[in-house]
């Protein structure tokens, strides 16, 4: 084990200039984020642009988006284990690692948003269960982390011993992880959905839309990450696997746009007073002689990106060409990031419950802390990949040196 | 490094998040591991109150009193607001700030007075309201006013969503917050339909010579940054026997504010409900407020 740790460290240190440049950039952002966070811890959340009117902002928006990304795993787990689709089975581990990364980022974003994070343990002593959806969310997110982490560690442990993983152990994990993945989205959606004080969230379509958009953003991120991974390392990800994922995004985005359209129709056609948040997103609201429209450009960008991406994904010719498909993946990521981040959280508070409009955009501290958390996520994923790839290739092993032989993956 | 020292320095490092570092060792420890208020014995409550009093004295030199008395039996508080009388002077807002030791900078206020133009939509849609009106004299002709504060709901959404049970409804109907138990997640603020819950975004500041020394643990005691607070019907006044009116009721120059025991049929509030046609805010949300609006004219 000691030898394995030494080998692992050696592998993590090994890399070309690009690798080191990447690590330095991440390190820089993490350091900047840490400095910003200590400033926030010292002065309080007043250094953010959140106020009583808009009491959740950029942190909770990012949290919501990454709950969606964590779906990445399930999009691979279903085809690989249930349908035994070989090209995806080869990379399912990398998808589970994305889920691990995303859940870690979710937890960090929630902690960054808390007024008194050092008292977070109070939630374990007196959980308001089952009444508070936040307690549910803590349970499902941590559970999802444990499930995916055990899948990753188990597979890697077996591989390091030069053995195939046993399906008798994997099946329970797989069967738990599929409904669990849907539960993290449903519970997070219900967290907002259950609040009758916020008409924008208090619509039954929120949870289905959550799942639909999650099944776009996670896989889009995966496609991009896998291509980078196979470029910078000698890991093999087949085009067939990537094409399969792209096809799944097409369906998910179609559903997402349909649900979105249903919501837009209902609000704009019925023109009730609950139209205001949607109106704020698309056109801005007029109050006291001021036109409040800070989110309008973002909303239109997100809508255009999502529609364009859908068209690319749905046309087989465009989807099969890697350049157009990659462009579509970037569009999906940005589109869903806006739509399911700021575009979902902020309008819930606009106008606030007493009719005030407080225009919210994140402060420098919020941006820096968030960039730091993004970098921590990227670093976690880099380390996981740098550990997994040599294990798969037999370069990093628990078998004593001399007894090793190159093992086939899967 | 001794384990104790390590824990101490680690706690101080993290402690910037809440605790002033000039606290003594023991106080730091006791603050961090302070129990949930509803689980404390009367003696433990007293000890905690004494510690908090001492902390405030060490910091400012001012001696305050932190009460922990429980709800009086047979009492459920109700509030009435006569909209025909209110002139929008906001004296209630500032009386509340002084009485409840609310932060002056950044400003925290429990009461919001909304101004509406006559004939404009209101009640179920407050979007036409004006919160930051600034006239030389009030009432502004052609306008009317509606103050809003915690409605002390019988079915409070804030209590429902709080992940740590740091906010709850007392037997006398007051929804309170244990500031030391709140983790600052602000879920209750998202859930409240009345904008009644206020967060300490920065370190709350009250000049020590203006600090009201008569405080209650669940009410106007010293506050910190990073937790939520709210109107408690001036729990430090109303729970006394004989009780005093909340500061907003006492200050109101036009007698628009009524307060009393809903369980007593002869109380002022019970008589108001009996004789006026009252309404409550956002009835469609089923929160069942203990706060009644009415028109006397």
C-alpha cells in the first residue's frame, strides 16, 4: 500500500508542460477564491450582492447547475449496465467521476452560501425531517456522493489488483445509483418548488424541467471532457460512445425545450400577476420609472443557445461532425448554466414578496469564490483521472513489482 | 502543539466566521457547543444568558439583562392594524429598531411600510407598492399606507422549511429564532410570503449607549452576523406580567395598532375581530396569520 501511494504520487507529479500549466492555473484560481472567501468569512455575506430582497444568488445558482451535472453518471450507467452497451461501459467510470466532482462542488457552493458554516453540524443534531426539503437534499446529495465514490473506488481497487470487478458487487450499487440520481434532481427541484410564497418556483413543471435540463448539461460536459482526456492522455474513448451520448442529449434537449415552451405559454397567455418573474427574464420590468432588465440579455442568449444546440444535435449530419457537435456542447453548457442557474434562482425573488424589484448580479467576491470552487472541481477531476488511467493501463498497481502483467481493461 | 492549543487555534481560524477572537478559551468553547435552546434546562438557559451578558459587557462595558422566561399560560397574541388610521409616518419602524436593538449599519428593520396610490391594485398584488417613499409630510394626498411585519402565522412556512429547527412557534403564538442555532442558510427567507425575515449580512452594530438593556434570549439580545432575525411582538415586553405593548403599538401616534390576547374575548384585539370586518394578508397561501388588518372608517 505504501508503495502504491508512492507510485501514485509519482504518477500525479508526472506530466508535460501543459499539465503543469493547467495545475498552476487551477492553483491560482483556488488561491484567489480562498482569499475572497476569507474576506467573506471576516466581513459577512455583505460582500456579496445578495440582500434581504434577493436572498439567494450566484452560489445557489451554481449549486443548482451542478446538481444537474451530477446526472452525467446516470446517463452512462443505464446504457452500460442495463443495456450492456460496450463503448459506454468502457467509460462509465469517468462519468461516475464527474458525478463525484459535481457533488463535491455542490457541497462547497452551499457552504459558501451559509451565514454560519461552522455550525452546519446543527443539521445533524436536530434535522427538521421530513418537513424541510433542505434536510432531504443533504441526505440525497451525500448519499449520491457515497454511491458514486464507492463505485469508482471499488472498480479502481479491483483494477489495481489486476482483476475485473464483480457484478455481484456492482449490481446493488448500480440499482441504487439510478433512482438516486433522479432523486437528487427531484429533491433539489422540490426545494424551490414547495415554496408557495414564490410563484415562479411554485409550478409543477419545475421538477420535470430540472431533470430534462440536467440530462443535457451533464452529458455535454462529459463529451467535452472525454475528448480533452483522450487528447492529452492515452486513454481510449471511442467515437461511438461519444455519438451515443450526443444522441441522448438531443432527446433530453427536445424535452427540455418542450417543457420550457409549456411554461412560457402558460405564463404569457394567461397574463396573471404571476407573469412578472418571467416578464422580468425576457423583457424586464418597469417600476418607479426605472426599467429593470439586467437578466434580459442572459435569458435570450440562453434560449438561442439551447435552440441552436438542439437543432445541431437533432440533425444526424451535424451531430456526427465533431466540430459542430462540440460547438453544440458548449452552447448547451452555457445555455443550461444560465437557464438553470441565475435564470431559475434570481427571478424567484423578483419581484420580492412585498413587490420590490432588486436587480441582482454577483459581486467580485461571489465570482472569485465561485471560480475557486470551479477550480477545485477541475482539480479533483484531474487527480481522479490521473489516478484511474495508469491503474487501467497497469502502470499503477497493487500487485508487487515483478508479478505484474499487462491486463486488458474490462 | 498540544491538542487543546491546536483545537483552539483551529477554532479561532474558523472562528472569524462568527466569533470575536478576543473571547476567552472557555467562552469560545461554550459558544461553539452551546445546546439547542429548546433542549436546555432552566438552569442551562440561565447560564447561557449570563455568558452572553458577560460577553456583551466585556465588549462594550454595558450591563444588559437577558431574560429567558417562557410563554404565559392561556395567552395567544394577536395583532390588529387599522388601515384607515395609518398615516405612513414610519415611527413604528424606528421605535422597533431602537427597542429591538436592530443593527444601525447595515440597517435592519422589521417593519416595512408600503405606500399605495388610491385605486391602484394592492392586497394580493403588492407590485405597485412604494417602499422608499420620501415626502416632507405624510400622509401624501391620494395615497394610503400598509405596514407589513411578521404575521406570526399559525401555519408558518419559515418553520416548515428550517433545516435545523432553529425557528419555531412558541405556545403564545410568537415565531422565534435561536440565533445561536441558526446556520444562516436563508431558506426561511425564501419561504416567507411577507418579507418578514431579515438576515445579518454584515456585523450588526448598535451604539452601546443606545442599546436597550432589557432583552430576551429569543428577542432583542445582541446579535451576530450570519443569522436570521425577525419581529417577535417585542417578546421582552409582551411576556412580562403585567405585560407591556410592543414598541410599535406604543409609539403609533394615530392609534392604528392594536394588540392583545386572542384567547381573552374582552381583549382589544378580540373586540376588533368581533366588531370590524378584518382581513389577513395573502390568505390564498393558507398561512393563517395572527395579524389582522381592518378599516375603522
